[in-house]
């Protein structure tokens, strides 16, 4: 006798064979029908117990949340709602559950409540579907790069540099917090710290990825990144996962092509491999949208939105064009934006990004050639001397999904830029070396993995697409 997963039992045609399955009881109805789930699929398998042959004491222990081991015959189902079911011949309760206190009752729970019970929330349909999709997307990402000749590189998590220059870093230190060694000036003396210098958790693997691109050609990182930005929004995490490809001899146009091709590939992958979970999440989203006013409802369903992205070209628009559009837009003229767009050079806020993708273009948009002074130090300066070869990809419902650029490959220009921003050359000597020895045009981007998962699942809060979200004032679990 073989142990099967629920997915295998529902997929294979094993009718009449004796089978064995283990899982958790979702519901137990009429002392007869167990809906059993083991995480292998969204769907439950119905297990029918003949209570007359079952000990009263065992019967009582079959409660929502209990872990059970079932042996029985897989038969065609007599009832509606499923093709096959198990006629239970033997049932063992492996782990009891307390029906009085078990948090995941068979009813609708709020996402806030489930966040507080994140260790059990994947026992619900919504969260198991989201996390299976998250896993599937990760796999598709590795597959895409593998098929396209990229090497997977593990960039360090502890670093001494601030790649984005935003100063939003978590310090890594082994010093005694109460009584740290001090310098003569009374500052904390990091020379005596574990690494002999100040270190922090990485905000991006890009700078190290650049070094490998300049030898291995095409590389990518896919790892956790950390930002101590105090933004309590539905799109920000303090710990999030980022995919960062970096390619030698590729310019910004190539970078845009790569990003677009990559995103279409991974979204197509889940359309093809996760149809049950997507269908469930699509219905969930429709139900949620019904509670909103008509004007706020999406014109497309979840699967339609994903298909739309896969089948249509992203719109490529320069920052300058975008500013013109925004300046002349209704919400700007009627002073509906919180931050009014008055002149070229303004940093775009999420309200502007959302206007562009959701109202104006109604499709993913790649904005490029941003003003140099609102972007990071490493981006390549254009001939106009005021814009850089940056690109952001904006998605409907999400806003910024990708940030990338062509990198400044000219040593003198890069040094000037670093000096202007007060970035210590000594700290980044190895980064400058790349520009000294065999420098070349190269580009890359970073895709926020959780924002991609949000888009693919239709979940509205980034805390609900990562197992254990880290946000200001919250690091439970
Ligand atoms: O635009 P960002 O800051 O770009 C970089 O870090 C570059 N070094 C990437 C590169 O060129 N290799 O971040 C990239 C993406 C954003 O577009 C966004 O999707 C995501 O990372 N992101 C966040 N996601 C969740 N929570 C946060 N706090 C995020 N900050 C950025
Ligand atoms: Mg960005």
C-alpha cells in the first residue's frame, strides 16, 4: 500500500485501489464526511467514515485541525462536488486539535486576524494558494535564468556598503550594546567590532553582482534584502526578496527587453502550472471587489490581468514625457494629487505612478531617463548631463515593481559623481576597479519579489504574500 498526496489521489485514476493518505481535517460533517487537506493542492479529498464501525472515542477526536492517517478504498463519489472519495477502513488520529481554541475555524477570517496567526494561516485556502504560487514563481525565475545562460550568484547578506545610498540600513554588530568601546572622540569604535568596521544588512546585491557580470557575463541574485525605511504601507517590507540580474555588454534597451521578457515568462509559467490556485484567488478577489464602490473595481479579473501582461507590450515612456502627461492631467489641474507636479525634476510619488499605469496607459509602463539627482550614484549619465539611464517598471495596482539602470562604466564620471555625493572611494575601491580593468557597458535591474507575488495573486497587502512579514514594530515568529 502506498501513501499518496491528496493532489495525486485527485489527479490519478486510482479508483478501487486501497490507498493511504495523511493530512489535516478541514471539516467533519454529519459524523461522516471528512474534508482532508495536506497542502499538496487547494482541493480537499472527501473521506467517508462509517461511524457505526468506529469507536465513539475516535469519532470525537476527528475535529477541525486534527492530523489524521487514513487508509481506505478510493471510489467514484456518489455525492456532488467531487469525482472520487475515500471509503475509510482505518483512521488514526495522529495529532488532536482543540476545537474550542483552534484559531482556524471553518469560516471567513479577516486577514488581520490571520496575520496574527501566521503560523497557521497556510491552513486556509487563500494562504496555501498564495504560498504555492510564491513557490512556483521562485522556481520559474530560476528556470528562466537557467534557460537563458545566467549564473546564479549568492551575494553577501552582510556588507559594508550602502548600494542605494539611502542610508536605510540595519546595523550588524557584535559589540556590547550597553557598553561599546569608544574612540577618543566618544564615538562607537567599530574597529573593535566583529568585522573591524561598520557593517549592515544588504539593501541590494547589485554592486557585488556587477563584479561577477564583469567576468561571468550574465548573472543574477535572488535573495533577501533589508531596508530600515519607516514606511508602514501595503507595499513595503523591512525584509523582502529581490531578483537582480546583471549583464555585461548590455545597454538600457537590452535591460528593458530582458525585464519584460522575464516577467512575461514567469507569469505565463504560473498561468500554465497553477490554474487551481489562480482560479480560487480570482474568485476571492471578485468577492472582495464586490464590497467596493463600482468606480474602484477592476475592469479585469485576476487571470485576465495576468494574461494581459503576458500578451501585451509594456509601454516605454521617458521621464520627461511622463512629466508632461502628469502636468496636464486632470488630478494635477484640479489639485487632486497630494504632491502636485509643477516642474521637471520632481520625484514621482506612487499616486503619479498609479495615475500613469492605471488611468493613462492602462498597462505596465517602463519609465526611463530620470533626472540624475533623484536616482542612485551608479547610474550612467546621459549626454544631456542631467538625466541618467535609469528605468522603473510600473504595474497596475502595484506601482513600482522593478528598478534598474545601465551602470556608469566611465571611471572619471563615476568618481565625480561619488565625490559630489560624498561617497568614500576607499569603501568602494573594488567597485571602482571594475572601471579600471576592462570596463564595459553593463546593466541590470532589481525586481521586488513580493510585489510580483502580489500582482500574481491579487493580494492587496504585501504582508500577506511573505510567510512572516517584517515591518516597523513587528517581527513576530
Ligand atoms: O528600486 P530599488 O531600490 O533598486 C535597487 O535596489 C537596485 N540596486 C536594483 C538593481 O538595479 N539591481 O529596488 C528594486 C525593487 C523595487 O522596484 C521594488 O519592487 C522592490 O525592489 N522594493 C521593495 N519591496 C518591498 N519592500 C520594500 N521596502 C522595497 N523596496 C524596494
Ligand atoms: Mg526604485
